[in-house]
C-alpha cells in the first residue's frame, strides 16, 4: 500500500524505506539534488559511487532516458523484473546518482554519464515511483558496507527518522542483473537474478 505520507515524503525530498523483490530499499526522487545528497550522507556512501534507480513503467523510463531498439527489446522481455539496464538520461537526473568516469569506465560511453534503471517486479515499489512522478533510488536500506535487510524493525533501529512503508519484500536473494548495450553489443556488468545471455540483444 502506498500511503499519502510516503508520497509526500518523496515529493518533499525526504527518504522513504520501501520493500522490493529482495530487500528494503531507500528511495528519494532521483531528480532532486538535495535529496540525493541527503541519501549519500545518511548511508555514509562513498562519493562517486553510483546508485541504481527504479521506475514505475516503461513510459516513465522513456520520459527520462534515451532508449535504443536493442534496449527496448530487453525492457519488453524482462520488465517488470530483476534486470537493470544502464541508460543515458535525457532529463535531469541528479548528478550524485550518475556513474563516475572511474572506476567503472564502461558506464560512460562517448563522454555521456549513464545510470542503471529497472522496472521492478514489486507492486508497491512501482507505485511509489509512479506517485513520485520520476524514477526513485533503489539502494539497500542500510549503512554502506552493512548487510541488507527485509525487516522493518532493523531499519527503524538504523534510521529512526525515516518513514518505512508497510509491506513484504519478495523472496529473491540475488541482486538484479546489470547490463549495458555498447555499440550494439550486450555487456553483462553483473550476473544476478535475471538470466541474460550475451547474445540476447
């Protein structure tokens, strides 16, 4: 269930903990610079380390990202699901969540910053992104370096001031698979829950 309070928190630039297919995630509006800065501070996350995003549906992805025919093919085949596709933003995505030049050079192609995004197979997560009106961050709800959790009480102990959405996480144990299309070739950055063959695109 998406509460009005959760929506308002996101729109105000606050953090919200929400359930996904695997673990709880911390979400902020990915277009809000101050919110993404607050997210990095809260998690004690290393500067320059990109954060993946989730979107409500394919239409939202196409509003905020450039998509090629090969990328669209993957999206239609694997979404909603655990496939994160590295894309180039075409609307304002806060620089804090974008991939740096290093140490992951494959996430930058021809000088254009990119970021991983997916449409999750979890209704509450998709609805939260829809109510936010923009992609939201999908980093695990923990201090960087600590294990992720499915338990709201653990999040409450770690982040007592953050709103926690009610709901259950899915049973998925692996992280999402991360891929990128570079010069019409499918590059697998991380093999995870979605089984993608390099020739799939």
